[in-house]
């Protein structure tokens, strides 16, 4: 696991745009999960293409100068199909984006079974500043879960918590190809943390999580489900996975973040 | 956190209207959460405008001489879109308001995934009277959750509970820009308390909640979810956020409580 | 709280009708909660009036010689609109009533999110006989919840349980304007008890429940939610609250139990 | 409670048909709960009659030489209307029966909110063989719940468990008019046991369950809800209760198991 | 129970195709549960036949050189009808398969109430390599559940866990006709393990699970529900069970894995 702050394009853009000092360089992260009504798939090709195009346009517009990522959970879970991760240092930005997204044709046929709002902040267990952007790697998968710790954890002395977390981090360091992204939801949403790992090998990640079970920190976990295995791809490809139909529009640069051709 | 009773317009109006003595100056607070059926967004513009207008009229009428606030949760949660907070010292008032609201076009396309009924009362940890109105600030966000304490809390001696709460309050005092509004639901609804914080900076509130975790009082919490981050705005703007379409009617004064122009 | 058995009209009628001895004078109580499909409100006035009329007729027929009460939860909860409390010493009576009710137009647009079946019986903590009818007062509100006690409660010696309950009852006695109605569901439904309080002042009831928290008996509660604040009214008025439209038919005497004119 | 194995007609038929030895004489029991879509009640009389007729035909066919029982929960619960109990020593039989039942008109408008699959087996606390059929009495009500015991129960020595169960059984013996039917679901379904009591007097059963609370065995219960009070009747009558409309077809002998005339 | 790795056809095909060494021979297993909308059964025969044919084609295509199994839960559970188990060493394969499957007519009328993603890996309690394929037997039933262990289990020394698991395995060895298939979900899905047993005799399996309750390992189980009893059959037969109508197309060889004629 690498614990270094993101250095991605969107983070740079935010810094340029808002002129934040490192301390103020926190960002909101909003994970929105969509489950498409099976009835949508009964609509005809033209309607579905238009529905997706409107959704894509909202994402592309947001992503012009802010961080926008998409993932598909088709084939990994049954209760959600598509994950959109939007980031901004400004919460009203996220409100406005979801207002626009909600007007897209696709949103009229979608439920939102899960949603996580969080912020980055400086970790008490590290010297590094708050990250201006999370989930910036080009790795193939995102492994994501909301986490709540047992209250007795917070009753431990700070040095004790530090000691326990360092041994936890040691295990992560054995797997340098897995990146960790921790953001914080205290008081903003139901969980305390949103934990997201990026990796190319689900088997390695599975082994890592199993290796973490005997660590002392693991005993302080109150809740860490649901766990989502998300396949990283451009918004366009994630939309095309919904109905198995390639969109014909040329993808905008931002939406082709995974570098692959956008449609088969 | 400021623990002083509200001094808002609606509170004054209630005192004038009902002639309550300070001791009797308790109010009911009803938080009603609406999730709009995605199918509503498929209705045409004229229909949606009429649906919203009827909903707005009900709110404006109630708000003529009682406290009426609105918040949007679009972009912060996935299971609710709109929060209406209606307050009155008279419970039948709230019944009647919701009867009227239920007849509005919008309510015919809405579910109510959450609802909290509570009352203000004098706190055992303060000298102040019960508040005649809550959530009276002009701050940008409301952070809201229902709370239940562990039963063993109530088995502690009163002085012990007072001591624990005072150290909890100390932490809050370090953040004077966050206002707290506590109301009580014992026997009236599923939770014991409805806790609502008003602030302009979600990051500061997140930090405050995380600072409270190691306090002694935190260990006595049984439940404090779901947690809602709500964006304060006029009823009209909160309605317009539902379909991203500005209403053309001139907003009534009461519904423009946030002082901003009501439509883009 | 008054712990005396009901002396209402329906109880008398049951005794006359079935000739029960005091010991056999138990009654079944069935609380049925209705949530109306928002789509019902889109039906036209004539259809809704007919739908309500059929529902009312079923209730009036049952109430001719049995106990029938109605309550509205509009404005107090979001997951239910209407509560019907039907009582009879004969369970088949309740089955038949709900068969008839299910055929009414309104039931074709309603879900039943909650339902509690219970019976009265002689309390082990009182000398009084089982009540032949519950919820007989003319008070304005009913505060209702299903209750389950922790299993360790039943492992205490009977005299210990008696001592604990007496101190619980002492607190209730300080509030003579609140009537308690306890019925029993062991083996018949998911809860052990259905507890219903009648009162005119929700603030007083809230204070009473909060006063009960430090009592010893409170520590033995396993579950006591959901908690319903119900506004007592005639069946006709509770139906008219569903669509905010006054029915034009003359109410039958039984349905106007609250003595108020039945429609605006 | 009587703990003797069933001696019913269907059990005899199974023995004759399959030639089982007493040891092999186990049966599968499948409890299927149906909740009818309120929209079904909006269909016209002819359609509903046909829908019910197809459902009835599937049940009658199964019941020709296997155990088939029906119960109504209208008036006792809100989340289910109809319970069908099908028994066979052959699991594929139950699969086939539910395939056929699923094609009936009624099933096209029904959800299955609960379902319990279990088998009979010889009790470790009795000398008796596994029962070839359960729920064979002509009593008026069935009281049914799935049960899971706490894991620490299974850690007790066998003789200790035997001692505890015997005192539990003693309480049951005081109520000879209540028959108990226990079947087992370990590894086949979510619960460990399906416990079903047959009786004519719900008040007596309520008292029995309350008497069992202080017994030692009661402290080892992990879960025993939901609890269903079911009104025993022929399949035909249980179907007619769904829409309050008597079917005009002559009932087949098997469906009139309760001996009463099949339609009003 | 047999704890030997699978030697099935699909495993062999994978080895030939991908040239994996034994250590790398892990596979992903995706269990997808379908519940068909009752409204689907109201569609006409031709439509339903086409809907099933498209679903079957997707499964057959996947199964050409990968492991594909189907099971029916009709008659054993109420919340799911059909289980598809797809296996591949490549997670993108599973994503693509579910994209295709989602476009089939049947998927447009289906919900996915349960879904489990897991991987095989070498057991710490055995010398054997990770299995390249699970659920390869021709036995009639699959008994399946997701499992989570208590965190204190992972705090035990490895040798202690080994000792406890060996005595657990001893009990399984008494039932050689039951095959166990354990796969791992740490970090990939909500459970830690997906445990699947194959057997011909549900009664024997029930007895085995009950025998395991007093073992030491059983006390460390946190969750092991829901439990699914699944009837093994070809995809074609499992589809035909959905509407009780035999498809007329000739089944492809892969889909007739159970060797029985594919339609009545």
C-alpha cells in the first residue's frame, strides 16, 4: 500500500483554480451508486442512447476541471450497477452536479441504493497533508467499504492507537501495488471512514485483507460492510455496460481516463 | 457551539400569537424527508411546475406565522432529496399541515423515507428555558441525526451525568461557529433526541465530531445514525433542485429565508 | 397513569352479548396500520370518495357492537397514515373484519407496514381483572409501541419483578392524566406487549417517559420501538385526512366517537 | 402439549405409498407465505375467480396423496395473507409443486414474504420416531415461528440439555389441548427449527408461552420471531378470504379438511 | 465430506487455456441469485420463451470453455428462484458475462436479491493447492451460505485454529457423500467465505450440520445465513422451472450437465 497523497491532474487543477494552501487542500468525495430499473432495459435503443448521453454529458461537464471517476459493479454485486465518484473542495459543487445528473434521462430510471459523502483530512498517523484528491491511480479495480470503529477504540490513549495503527500499516506495506485512499465522514454521513483500495489483482487484495484479520487493529472494527469490488473504467464504458450497447458518440477526453478505446 | 435559545422571527410570532409564558414555550419540531419517485422526472415541465407550486403553497401558508425551513440533500445522500422542518407549539397544526401537503401534486410522487417528531424542552444541563424555535440561524448547512443513548446512561447519578455532559459541551465551545439544536422525542418517536447542528463549514464540523469521539459521553451512545448533511435553502430553491428547473412564480417572502434570489 | 379497567360502551356490549364472566372477559386487540399508495391520491374525487366510503362502511359495521377506534399518524410519522384498532373477544371476528376491510376500495391502494395482535389479561402486578376493552378514553392522543423485555427479566424471582414494577408504576401515578393500556402478545405476535398510553398533552407524556428512563425496570427493556404518536379521531375524519377532502355522507353515530362534527 | 407423532391420513398414505420403515419416515415440510398485491383486488370478479381456481387446482393435485394444509393470516398479521403447508418425503416433489403453483394466476400477483423449509427427525429428548407428518390436528389455530438457539446451548453437555428440555416439556404438559410440532432446518434454511403449535384457544396459548419465559431453556433462545397466528381452514376458504368472494366451484374433498362448508 | 480439489472438465479447460501453474490456479466464483418479477409470468408464451432463450444463450456461451452451473430454489425458498454460478480465473470475464446476461429478455424482469463474489485459495488447514473450480460434482443438491467468523477467531494462535478446524473436519469426514467447497471473499464482498456443500440427501446434510453445532469451531461463527437449499439442474431446466413451460429448443451440451433430458 502506498500512503502518499494524490498527485493527479484534477488535484493540480483544483490547486490552480482555488489557490488553496496545503492545509486547506481538503476535498469532498461523493460516491454515488446507481442501480438501474430492469424496466429501463425494455426501452428502445434510441431512448437508451439518449438517456446515457445526458448522464455522460453531466459527468463530462463536472469533470472538465474537477475529479470525476466511474466504476462498474456489474458482475461483482447484485444490488448496484454503476459507481460515480465526484470530488470537489466545494460541497455546493457536488449538490449542483447531482441536481444536473438527476435530470438526465438515465437518472429517471435509476435508484441510489448506496451513497457515501466524505472529506479528506490529514491522518493522525502520518506526517502528510490532507489529500486534495483520492483514487487517482490507473489501477484496474477499486475495493471500497464504509467503516465504523468500536467506540472503545476512541477511548484508547493516542500513543496506543498510533502503535496499533503502525503495525496495521506494516502489513499494508508488504503489498506496494495496492494503494489506499482513506477519507472521513464523521458527522457528515453514517460511517466514520470511507476506505478505498486500488489494485490490479483482486487475489492479492483478498490475501492482504485476510492477513490483516489477526492484527490488533482489526479487533476494533465495528462495521466494514458492504464491500464493493468495482471495475474502473471511463464513464462512457460504465454506461455502455448497463445495456451492453456501445454508444456511438466520440468520448470526451476526460471520460476516457482508463486510456482504452471507449466502445467496442 | 452556541447553546442559547433561538431568538428568531417565528419564535417571536408564536409568543405573540399564543401568549405562552416562557415555561410553556416549548415547540414541536417535525422533520419530514421526501424522496421523489424517479418517474416524476418523466412528467412534462408544466405538470412538474404545478406539482411544485402546490407543495410550495402549502409550505408558504404554514410559514406565514410559524417556523418553516427547507433543506436539500441532493448530492449529500442517496435515499432522500428534500427535508422540510415545520415547527409549532400545537401538534394538531402539524397534522393539518401534513394533510394539506399530502394533497399537493408533488406528494403524490414522493415517499417519506425518514420522519422525526420532537419537542423542545429545558435541558437538565443548562439554566436556559425551553427553546420556542430551533434551527433559526442563517448558516449554510444543517447536520442532523436521531440519537438514542445506552440505557446504562440513565442509571448513572444525575451529578455524574452532569459532569460528563459538561466536558462534552467544553469541546463544542471550541467551535463557536457551530450552533447546536437539541430536541426531545422520548415516547413520541423512535429516537430519544433529534440533534441538529448548523454551520458554514462541513470540514470544521467533521473535525468537531471526531474530537468528540474520545469524550466520556461518546461511550454512552447507542445509536446516532442516519446522519444527514443538509444544504439550507428556501423551499422554492429546494423544490427547484428536484428537477433542475427554476420555477417562474415570484417567491413569497417567507420562502426566501436565505436571502438569495429564488431562481437562476 | 390510571391502571383501572375500561368501563366503555363496547366493553359493556360485549359482556351483554357474550355473557362472559369477569375471568373470561379478555379481548383481542388488533392494531392495523395503513400506508396509502401515493398513486391513490392521483385518482379522481369520485373514486376516492367511493374508496373511503367502502372502508368506512366496513368499520362502522364492525363497530356496531364491538370496539372500533381510529387514529391518524399524518404529521407524526412518515411510514404510516392511519391506524384502526378493532377489538373483539373472538379472533374469528377480527379475521372476518379484515377480510371485509380488504375488499374496500381504499385497501386496494394501501399497504400494512405494521400490525399488532394482542389480548388483554390480568396483570400479575395488580388485583384487577383482565380488561374487556382497551383505549376507551376520549383523550386526544394515543402513544403506542410494541415491547419486548430482556430474557433475564423473566429469570428474576416474582417478588423482585413485583418490587421493580411497583416503583415503575409509582412514576406513572404522578401523571394521572395519562391512561395506560397494556395488552399481551406472547406467542401470538412478534412482541411480548403492546403498550398504549392515552393523553391530551404530548409534552407531559414525553416528560413522563424521560422520567421513567432511570427506573430499574427500564434497564430490562430489550426493544420498545417503533413508537407511534397517534391523533385520535373518528374513522371518517381519519379517512378524510388521507386526501384532505371531506366526505359528504352523514357519519354513523359510532364513527363520531370523538364527538366532533365529522367533516369541515 | 402432546408430543406424540402424527397419525394423520397423509402420513398413512405416505407409508403405504413409499413403504418407509419408521426410521426413514421423515418428511420435508415447506411453509410458504403469500402476500397478495393490492392491485390484484382491482381485477374483475371473473379474473380473480380464475386466478384462485388455478391456485386451488395445484394444491388439490398435490394434496391427493400428500399432506396439504392452508391457513389464513388475514386479521392476525399485516405482512402476509395466506400460508400453504406442503409436506412430502421427497424434496423434488416440493420443487415440482411450487413450479406448478407459480404458474397459477394468483401467484402472478403474489409475493412470498416468508418461506420455511424443514424436515422432521427423531428428537434427542424423546423415544419417539421421526414424525411422517406434522400439523395433523383439526384444531382451529396454528401458532408458528422459526427458532434459533444461542450457540452456547450446543456447548452444554447432552445430559444438561436433556434436563433443561424436560422441565420445558413439563410446562407444556400442563396444556394438553395444545399440540406441538417441531421440525428441523439445520443447514437447509435460515432457522434451526420451525416450531408450530396447534390449539383452539389463543388465550391459553398466550398464557402457556408466558409461563415458559421463566424456564431455563428460554434463556438460550437467540431468535424466535416472526410469530404467526394462523387460522386453519381449507385451501378454498383461505383463497376466498383473499377477496371476500366465495368461489362457486364445488370443493374437492381434500380441500375441505376442516369439515366446514367451503363457501358462505 | 471430501476436501480434495476439483478435477472437473471446466478446471481442466482452464488449465489448458491459460496455462496456469498449480499455485496460480485460483478461480473467481460468482453466485448470482435471480428473483423473477411475478408480472413476467403474465407475459405470453412466445415472449417468455424468447426471454428464456436469450438468458440461456448467454449462459451457454460463457459455459463453452468456462465453468457454468445452475440451480433452482423454487420450492426451497421464497426470495429467490434461480442461481447461476459462473467461474473464471479472470474477473473481467465475469463482468462481461453479466453485461451480456443483463441484456437478455429475462433479466429485464428479474431482481438480484443475493450475489456472492469469491475466489478459491489454498486452505491454511490443508496441503492442497487452490482449487481451479468448485462445485464440480453431479450431486443433486447444493447447500450454500455466506459465512463471517467472529473477530476473536483471528486473534487465536495459528496452531490453536488448526487444532479446532481439524476436529471440525473430523465430523465432516463421517459423511463422505457430502462434498465441501469453500471459497474466500475477504475484501471482495460482504462475507469472508462462501461455503457450499454438495449432496444427494438433504436429511443427511441436516444431520451433519446439527452434529457440527457442539464443535468448538461452531462457537466462533458470527453469521452464516441466509442458507440456500439449491436443486442442481441444467440452465435450461432451471429456466423452464420459472414458468413451468418446457422450452422447445434443443439444449446445448454444456447446459445439460446433469445428464437428464432437458424438458418434459
